[in-house]
C-alpha cells in the first residue's frame, strides 16, 4: 500500500491483497476493538519513505487522521469502518473504487481532509 498526500487529501493506493488484508483488520477492529499496525510507503515530493499505518476505533464517533513522515494514524468510527469495508468489498468485486473519496476526517489542526482509496 502506498500513501500520497496533498493539502486536502490523503490517498491510499491499494491492490487486491491490501484490500483483503484491510477488510480482515477492520473486521477485527470492529469485533475485538484492538487497533492494528501496517507498514506502508509514503510518496513525498522528495522521496519515498516507509511509514507505519496505525488504526484505532474512535471513542466519540468522529474520524481523525494524522500523517507525518513516520506515521499515518486513523482514529475512526464504526460507521466509517462499515463504509471502508463496503468500499473495499466493492473494489474486490469490480476492480475499481468509485467515487474514490472514502470520507471526510479532521486532522490535528481541526481542518477537514479527505481520505481516498485508489487502485494501485
């Protein structure tokens, strides 16, 4: 899985294996309430860096996202997890995600940012 970022959007480029892995991990997050970690690559203007992808269940039904040079952190609600799983299943069935925008989240500065899934 690769990550690209802009001012208003963070894009996750996924393939079939990523989708299957994410569905399994998100389902476990719903059932067991245990956060998970993945290793991804962040494509920056200067280079490609390895980053850890950390995902946890939101305690207040809001979606938060943080991305820096070493870590992408998602703190997401049950509704967003359901939407995420739905979009990933559609991707596995059809081979593409339409529309690519997954959801609007808030970053640590309180600004809205979109998280998008895109086929790699």
